[in-house]
């Protein structure tokens, strides 16, 4: 469900999350927050990775949508923490 979701599919990963969406006058707002607990096999430690996503999307033409996404990943191993801004353009047919 996350934009990045680096550790979500680990063998022992557990990821509870919450998502909210709202649309007003053709503009879609969405946010998701979750925390993944996983075993890092390299370090041999149990770690946590928290991810927060916020997105704004708008359908400019029929079937053509642009989306701007902010991603914040906070990992207990600080070297893996980062912020990112992404843009998506999608055409549905």
C-alpha cells in the first residue's frame, strides 16, 4: 500500500497501517501511515521502518491523471531514512 514500502514483503515483516482519502472538486487527497517491524538479517537486529505518504491527484483530461506524492521513510537504522517527492502521470484505457 505504500509508495516505497522497502521492508513490507520481508519473511517476518509485520505492517499495520492506516489510510484516508478525500476528493473535493476533482482533486483527490490521500494519506497513508504505517510501521513495519522486521528482522534485518545483515545486522541480526529487529528494526522498525515508519512510512508516511501524502498525495494530491487531479484528472486533467478523461483518463489522464497527474499525481504529486510526498514520501517520508524513517528507519531505526538512520542510514535508511529519507524524504522524497515523486510525480506520476497515468493514462487509463
